[in-house]
C-alpha cells in the first residue's frame, strides 16, 4: 500500500472514529463510483481568429483526482476539522486549495487521450455522500516507465495534435505543454448530489471550448502566421522563442478549470 | 500496509482534531498588534532569493491596516505605517486592546492600501517603481492561535510578505520569485516602471490559474497584492475583497 493510500484510508477511518466518538449513527455514508474518460466534447471548434481546429489526440498526464464540496458536508464540524488536517481549504497564498473541502478521491497517476480513450475507466472513486461542486487534479509529466521509449509525452504534461484550417489553408500542429511540478488544477465544475445509494459513473471531460464563456483553448493562436516556412506543419512547445507567446497563451488556457468538468450520470 | 496501522493513524487524527477547540479561561488580558514586513521589506530581497538574479529594495512600504479583530474584540483604529523602516525584527506597533483570556483562533484584519516604492537592480541596471494598491483586502480565518492569559499581554503579528509581488504564479506550490518581466515592462526605457506600462504588458509565462481578469502585469500585481497578508510569520488566512 502506498503512502497516499494510507492517508486516504486513515481519513476515511477517522470519519468513522468521529462518528463513534460523537455517539452518532455509525460511519459516514460513502459511495463508490467508477470514473470514466469523457471524450464527447473534443470536437472541432472555431477560434477567435477564425481557425477551425480539430484534435486528433489530446494526451494529458495527471494524478489524484479529488472531489470537493462547497460547504460543509453532512458530517459537519468534526469532519471539517479532520479534512483540514489533511488538506487545507482556501487561503490567501499561492499553492493552497481555493475550493471547498475534499471529500472524495481517485488516487493514482494517469495518462489520458481524450480523443482515443473515450469511455475508458480510470478507476473507482470513493466519495462521502454529499453535495459536490468541483473537482481538482494535479498536472503531471508523462512517465518514462509507463510509456514507450520514443513517446513524445515522456517528461511533458500534455501533447496535443490536430489541424487548424482557415480560408482553405491547413496547418497540422503539435502542442507540447509543461506544467510546473505539482501544479494543481482547482475547481473543475462537478455539480452533483451524491447519496449513499448513488449509482452510475463519473465522467471526466476535457473540452477545447469553454462552454460558459464561448472561448476556446486555441484562441489567440495564429497558426498560419506561426508556420513561418509555410510547410503546413507547426510545433508549439516550451523554450522556442518564435512561438513563445502562443505557447504561453495556450498553457494559460490549458491550465484553467474552464476546459475540464466532471459529470455524474446514472 | 497493516489495517491496524491505518486505524491507529486514524485514531491519532481523530483525537488531534478534538484538541483544536478554543480554550475558555477566566479574566482578561491585553493583545498588542504589530505589523512586520520581515527582512524582505526592511532590508530588501537579495539576488540569491530571486530566481533571475535581480535584487529588490524598498524605499517605502506604507500599509494601512484596519478592522483588526482578535478574540472577538475590535482593535482601535490606527495610522498608516511605513514598514520599510527597520525594526530589528520587532515589527511596528499598530494597536492594542483588552480581550477575554483564552486561546483565540478567529482573528481577522483588512489591509486597505499598500503604497510601495523601491528599486530593482541587476548587472548594473536599475529600475524604480512607485505603485499604490488601494483595493481593500480582508483576511479572516487566520491560521494562528493567540493565547491570552489573565492580566498578561499577548502579541498578534500581521506579517506582510513582499516577495509575493514578484511571484510568477498565483497558484503554484512553489512559485519562482522573479523581476525580469516587470523590468521589461519599462518600454520607454526611462528606468521607471509605471502603472501605464504594466497595464500595457502581457503576463507572458506567468500562471494566473483560473483567475479571470488577470491579463496584464498591473492586474497581476493587484492580484498578488491580495495575498500579502499573513499572521505570526507564515500563518495563512482566507482572503476576500469587496468584489467577492
């Protein structure tokens, strides 16, 4: 058993202790639900510069998907204190969780291709029965031990490929993203009322289109202009001065919660 | 891993949680409130603390602190304080009040303005700045305990972290402390980094997380200014502005 599993197990067990100590009914109601990759939102999008962008792959390395409640869960203050012992709530300091308390988790390291892996089960999450509002996860790096030796994702957070077309001019692109170590994505929408008898599954979605604001993850990237040699092939990656602005712009959008969500479906 | 160990750990967590309650005690004591900018504000941020070789010193760092509440008691109002003036580690006295004896964990305060001026230097190049941030930021649920004994005086320190202005991320666990992007914003090359220049400069590789509206270096500094307040050194607080 890994250390993270120990902590997770201890938290759940501590909730049991809390209830026993308070003379309450028994342990906090929990529910276990599978988490599946949802690739239904990775279709073509039109950017603010008029490019129609279609992804052929959207591979992302991440770990430890956790689920948060906006307020206090039904287990009230003692749980709140226990949860704070493990994971602090919002604080005025970078690096601290800005959402509610974490009361559910799917622990592990994952590499997901939101185009090819639609419907793939990542594992079974354990959650306290509660009203959920958001999900968080930590961006990772493609692990050499789990990928083929020549896999371009090794050492990087994300690798996206696809085409951008405008005025019948097509550019095939590759975008490589490196997120800072330990960079947590906080606040992906996850609106769900989960009772202890909840069934179905949780669907983890990546969407190049921000469904609320209507912008896209590729906005501000002028694919044709960046393709300086006009060969129809463009690579946007860190450390290349010619594409620095495009890389920074994409990475910022990629790292916001606007493009991720979790949905509970029966 | 043995289940017995897991349950032992859980028991420790549980009983530890029971110890987090405020302690009730009779009588009353005094709480003295200080504001301290630490060495970074009083002496400057040396180059070896910055990731890109710049060093920063402050000519003034005037903070206006209001609505300080410790132990449920509001502290009397006070004047703005220039916390760049050296105190040898003591900090600047802000106010004091009599509060009930006990251990208090519900402290809060508001930093209503920060008026900062100084310079940054690297390789013989110096850039100066003079910026005012007058959007009040409230700090509550601070991570500290102020123990007040009957008839005694306790201290409560509001600690201001100036290096946050130079963080390259609003969300990273360990953001880099850098100045180059701010220096580069001096597009008229007069060695003064003005607010107008910052408003015209994009945030480049800085990471704002999911914060909306942070799309130029001035808005970046404003966002960072809302993270300056701490308590008793490294104690964090929840922060809020009038807009949220």
